[in-house]
């Protein structure tokens, strides 16, 4: 197994870029070096750390999905923390006043749905406006840097789980993605990416010899990251995506679902790299809290051939068609917003029944090819 050296461990490169500069840091518990030291603590001891910026879940990872983050002082470091997941998702002039450069060191999940990459994009915009530098300490794409799957977001359907027209699985590291955002979508900030050493595009996280630190409370394992691009679609429905269980996104179900029948139907599809087993589970929070649900667990038996987005839309189609009366898409949170499923899928085609989920997937195949050609311009590795 090859050893991957993260950007945070490349001290000479970090010093050459950040020495004698006032630093603002966007991070969370995944920001950690090879000695299991927090990037916050390393920067506090070795550089001029002036401010912290909190994405969803907080800089110490103690906030559940969707909960607002408040600004506060980090008790361990004594450094002020500005929230980027509360009233504002974009840093203000005041938030950036005391820094020269903003740095991000966060483990991404390789998914369009993950909010950290849009926190990064908004911060890049803020740095451009205020004349600050932006630096990415690169980390692996945990589900490899080759595979691309899913469709692009249509105009009018952007959100904080899809700010730009990129597919669900985009096959770039967070540093490469920053470069793509900067060039393709006109941010044009002063961007520096400090790369890793030893990472190859075909690697899954388990190939890196690095410890898996949960990027968020509902991303406990590498398998979660693998299935997430497929089953996250259920966030826009009244079907549980497994939140409130020990296997979020790996199990899907609802109180009225016949687990054995759904498992049988899904296995008949012979989807690549995955099998389904019937499960019964009772979520401790989120949808169907304290209610027994029937459903399926996704068992990945070949991650190389597994197609998470295809799997997700197939599962959605089977569940939806099995009981049209009990299944529903969730309504919009507010009058000004769209239903969550529209943001998940990047259009209203599935919700309005214009296309079935599988028909939509077939339409996405051309969009996938188009994006794959664009992304190769930003490969560092």
C-alpha cells in the first residue's frame, strides 16, 4: 500500500505559502495531520492563526445535520469562530478584516450534495471581493478521482446542496474542485492548492493508509460515502434514508414497506456491484423517529463497478411505484423555496412525473460525459 502524504503534512510548502501572514482557517475534525493533531492546533502553534470559520456541523464536529451554527470562541485555541452555516453562508467584509489569507482543510465526501464544497466556493467569492488569498490543503476524494456519475443542475435549481452544475459524483479532489469552481464559474480569486504526495486517481480512501475520520455525523464509514450519492435522494421524500440508525444512507425504508418484497425486486434488477437484503429498523431521530420501518440494506460487493446514482434512482422508482398513495415527495420548507427532491435531482422532472427516475438517469448520461471532459483540465494527479 502506497503512503499518501496530505498537504497538512507538507510543512515546507505550507511555510512558503503562509509564513508571516494572518490566517483564517475553515476546518472541522477531519482537518488533522499524520500525528492526529488538529489543523487548528498546528496552525495555532506554528503560524499566525487569527480566525476560524465554521461549516455545517461546527469546527469540532459537535453539531447535527441542518442545525444552525453560531459564532463563538473556540475554547481550546481561544480563536474566534465565525459561522458560515447560520444567518450567512458567505463571509462578510468584517469576518475577513483581520486576515490576509483564508485556508481550507476539510475531508470532502466526493458528492455534489455535501455542503462543505459550497462553503469553500462562497469563501472563495468573499476572498475575491476583499482582496484576500485563498489556499486549499488538498485531501483525497474518498470514492476515487476517476468515476463520474449523475446529471447537471438546471438553471433555477441551485441550492446549498448544488450551487453549480456538477454531477452527483464528480471525481475530483477538493483542491481540483476549487480550481474548477474558480475557472469555470468565474470566481477568479487568488487561489493556491497545496497538493498531496502519493495519491493516485484510482485510489479509494482505504487505499491511502490514512485513518477515516467521519466528515460529518452521518458519514461514519467509507461505505457510507460510496452509497451517499445514490441514497441521499431520499432526503426529498417521506422515505427514511437511514438517519437515526447506525447505517445512515446504507439502509432505506418506511413503516409501510414490505422489506422482503422490496429486496426481491431490487435484486432482480441485477445492478452492478450491489445486493440488497431486507431490514427492519427504528430511527432514533429524523424521519419516522421511534417507528419500526421495513426496507433494504445496500451491500456493496464490488465497489469498482458499483453505480450509486443508478442504484438510488432505481430504488426510488421501485419504492414509489409500489405504493403511490403512501409515498410522497416532501413539500418545500418555505413558499420561496422548491421541494427538496428538486434540489437533489437538479430539476422538477422526477417530482412532476415528466420523467421516471430511470428515464432521468438515462438523460443524465450525456451530461456525465460532458462534465468528465471538462474536469480533466483540472487534474493535479
